[in-house]
């Protein structure tokens, strides 16, 4: 029985974005091992006979001792398990396993999710990690054409790759649901980690303006705080009735189904699942004009695309949406669902992965 190891920095990444694929590997007879920090979603897989190994990861830490310990732990897993193939995802659980697989001559597939922007030093470090960890990958899975071109240039176009529609969207888990009237109220969602680059500042500024001018709107925030400086700001806005904060919600489908519009104006993405999931349910979206966000929107048809880091542009698009009739909003949502069925079905992702695995393992 051939063995495949999957690495990820969070358990819910396996569950939310890879579960169909992981179960498919199991059904095909592979010995599947998941490696990540333990979380409750791991139980879903172990109950189905899929093995799990825990590792401790400080996702944003740069302590040298911690990083060397993590490298040691990953190397030990690879040596003991002797996998036939390794699949890597997410930051440190991509760079480190990939680098070690290269050194240990283990075939590996990398999922490259997003291009860094901002801190020049951090960008330089990430680019170096790309070069030393991905340059011998059997295949790199890119989530948009921009990150493909960017990374392939770093690697001097030496690496085989495939282009994915992000993680795709589970069309059954997020089925089309009738567009809600909500007694005339318009519910506008933010679903992401609360951190600057995800567009939280633009969303909050937009909420303050729109809520005052259009009191029938409701702005809802879902996600955990990656940056605690926003907690008192959001608390104050909630006290004033401008936003409602719900934290991390396990069953997002029911929340998405309640909404009328999703805003996701991130500075960069691999491919945003927020847009894909809302669109799959039939909800229009407004997103920033960056790769990995705008790819999920047909401007003026399934939603709107606004300028990145531009509050006024976002406000204009929200007002444009609010001026639509109920029937026009509903039609926009139906077109969004069609786009997901046509371009972003998660089965497309599974098929591409299985093709590459078969090619590498000779199955």
C-alpha cells in the first residue's frame, strides 16, 4: 500500500478545503497520514481510518530554536514513515516539508497559496524559501495565474505546475439557496481573519458610512482576531450598532444563506474561499481587484470589483449594489452560482491532484 502524507498548519484546512480529496485517497487504497497541530476536525478523519500525527507550530513565530525544533520533528516523521509522496500546504508546513523532501529524495507536490506583499524583508525571506524548497517539486499547484508567473520566474521556469481554481468549492455543502428578502434588510458579510491585509479597515470604514446613509443595512463580521488592535475598534462599533461581531462560526453555510452580499477586499490571496462559498450559495460579492479575489467575480454580473485599499471605491460599489432591485440582486446571485458550477467545482481540484499523483506514483 502506497503512503501519502499531507502537511497543514491547521486542522480545519484539511476539513474545510481537502476533506473530499482526502477521503478519495483513502477509498483508492492509499495509506493516508495527516500532519498538523491537533484540532477537533482531526477526529472526523481518524474515525474514518485515516492516521494523524501532531506537530506544534507557531505559525508567525521566528524564534530560531522553535523553527529548528519544527524542522527536526518534520524530518523525524518523514524518516520514520518513509512516504511515497508528500503533499504540502500553508506556509511553514509547505516550506519545511518541501525542503526536507528535496533533501531526502521524497517526491512532493506543493500547493502555492498566495504571493506576499508589504514588508520587504519578509518578502525576501519568503522568496528565498520558495527557491530552496520548491525548486525540486514534482509539481506545484498554483491558485491563480499571477502567483504562477511570479513563482515560476523565481524558479526560472524549471518546475512542472498545474493551475487550480483555488481549493474549489463544495457545491453540495454550499448549495444554491433562495435569495432572502429579510423584510427589506440587507445583510453584508465580512468572513476572514481580522487583520489589515484582509481588508478589515476598508470594510469598517464602509460600514460606518453606509449604515448611517442606509440604516436598513446590517454589517456582520465572522472570523478570529489575528491582530488584537482591531478588537476595541470593533467592540465600539458594535456598541454603536454599526457592526455585529460573531467570531468563528462552525456552520458557515446557514450564515451565508442569511446574507445578501459579501465583501472581501483583501490585498492578496491565493484564491479566496469566502467569495467562492458565498457565490455558491447564490450571494453576490464585492471584491478587490487583485488576483485570487477578482478571479471569483464577473464584474457587473456576479458582483462587483473595486480598487484595492480604496474605501471610496468600495463604498461606490456597495451603493451601486443597494440601488439594484430585489430581482436584480437575485439574478446576480444566480449568475454567481452558475460561475461556481462552471469554473470552481471542487471536483476539478480533486481530479487534477489525482492525475498528478498517478503520474508520480505510476498508478
